[in-house]
C-alpha cells in the first residue's frame, strides 16, 4: 500500500527535476544531450527523456535535429513577466549604455544566495561582445553585480557567510559607488556594476557591463551606469 506522503512527494520530485533541467540548460554554454542531462540530474536516461518531452510540450525547451536540448523561446516570454515594470524601464537604458560603451549591459537582481540576470543587451556595432544571457546566475559571493548589491545591504542581511576578501571588496564598492570584478564568474571576463537602489517591493538590484579588454577608465564607465540607474529609479518611482 502506498503511503499518502509518498504520493504527495512524487509530483514535487518531478517538478523539482524539471526545474533542475531548466537550470542545467541555463548554465550551459551550448545545447545538452539527453545523456548529459541525465548525468547531471543523476537519473536514468528514460527519466531525463520524459522530463525533456514534458518541458518540450510546453515549449520551454527545444531540441535540434541532432536531438540536443536548449532553452525554448517560450521561456523568454515567461521570463518577461518577472519584474515586468523593472525590465520595461531598464531595457532602454541598458540599450543606450551598451551602444555608448560598446559593452554588453545587463540588469541583475538578488535571489536568495544567487545573483540572477533579468535582462541583457549587447552593443549594436561592436566587433565582439560578451554574451550575458537572461537567466544566467551565480553565487552572490562573486562578481561585480553581487558586490554592488551587497554594498547596499547591512552585513547581517547578506545571504552568505562572506569571507574577509569579499567584505573588503564590498567596502571598497560602497566607498566609491561601484564594484569591479575580473575572472570571477567567467574566465577572462571583467565587469563593472553600480547598485540600483529601488527599495520595496523591488529586489536588491544592479546594472553592469561585461567586457574582455580592460576598461580605459572604470570611473567613467561607472558614472555612465549611475546616470542610467538614476533614470530607471526615477521612472519606477514616478
């Protein structure tokens, strides 16, 4: 006889695994095979296949001709509903910054102990730029956007037990008004970020640029980001 708690747990496990598939694909730099997804999930291939087929039926994942799996276009439509007002006000400014500086510009928010990219714009005419896909996430203990966000919070509000090196970086960011990072989230990639002080009900946020070559004048880049942060904040608070 099946205990009721077992019946209740099964759908939760399936849902958790389905969400984990989306996280695996969001973290990946390229499409994943069913076998690769199964290995990362720690499940049999048949279970991974059923999960992918279900997600595919809702168009949040898609498979190419070789059967490899990537996030689907429908997911972008769903993601657009997250903090819709913030994204709507931020996108014109992200676009302006990206084209002014020739760097990818993005909006990040704090979510638990992670920093998640909500929206990103690549420069229109740059020869090469760094891709920063919406949905990308990393620990709040690394990266310029994380430091910029933490600089607006009291240390007791931080979602992580920060090492001394992070506390020192955040202190510097708080003093000068922007944060920097290099080789922390993606090898060779550097970032500059400023906090986006929005207050309740918005999550702590930051806007940032990512680039490979060292910025000639980080202060000037930060000043440009701060102007856009002010525009976004004013638009949201009327």
